C-alpha cells in the first residue's frame, strides 16, 4: 500500500463502535502516514475527543451506542455547528437522511463527506476522499445523493389515494376505530394502511405513537 502523497500527515479523530473495524482503520491510516489521535466507540466520546485534540478531520460512523440510531451523525452535525470549518467524513453502512442533508449543508458546505462502507471500492479511494475532505472539498457517495434528492420530492406522492385519506383522518386526531367507521372498512384494513404509510414515509423506527405524530407533521408540511 502506498503512503498518502497528498500533503501533510493528518491528525484524525475516529469514531466507530465496531472494535475490529476501528482498529483496522487506525492501522490503515497509520500506514498511510496519518495519526489517529483518538479512536472512540460512541458519540459522547467523539465530542470529547474533538474538544481535547482539535483534529484536522473527524471520521465517524452513523449508528453508535446507546441506541444505534443516528448518534454519530447527530454528533457530527453538532460539532460542525460549533466548528464550521471542522472537516467531517461520515463512513457508514446507512444513509441516515434525517441528518445527512443537515450535515452536508453545515458550515459553507465545504470539508464534508458521506461514503457508504460497502461502496468504497479500494483503500486508495477512501484515503483520497479523506484527503479531499480535509482540504475543504466535498465527497458524497452517489447513492447518498440519490436518496437525498428523492427526499426532496413531495413525501406524500408515494401514498395511494386511500392512504392519503387515512393520513388526513389521523391528522384530525381520529383513532383507528373512528377511521374504520368513517371509511366503512375493517380495523385491520386501517391498521394495514397505517403500516404502509409509516413505511412509505421512511420514518425512524420508534414507537408507533411517535411515528404517527411524525406522519402527521409530514402531512402538514407537504
């Protein structure tokens, strides 16, 4: 493997909950001439490490303890709010759209990247992306772009007319039973429609009551 010839060695804070992958990235970056000044496994430790070391770049996963939802990406967004010039490269298995767009819009949009782990074809590709982000560039996986663009469309366009009707009744505060009576369908049919709505709107996996509230907010914003 060749050492990164792009410029000065970078001081990196790395956040990855998988011990094996974390240690592997530490070794990889060291072989490429960079220094991992802190390698942590959760979002709180990530923020503390950045405050302590003031790195040249942050490399972080999205899902980390305690809930394995979007802790890493949320921390990255908060860090960029406090330090707009801090380069951040997200390396994840997932496109967490709730914060991905916010991260890419943070600061002036420079010095930020979002790569999908299973689509990074080779080590050199990752190292070049790291260097580009550290130098103020932007690197975004095409799949991330595709999903974010899809999100910018009317989220309700994926719903059938009946599903829109059910969602409108949910927004009026009606229970499943009341919706069933108004539409003259079974409770089971209403439940199926609601399940389809929550899936198609791509809402986070929380309890159903909270997801219904999020669905209503999506309806009202559309």
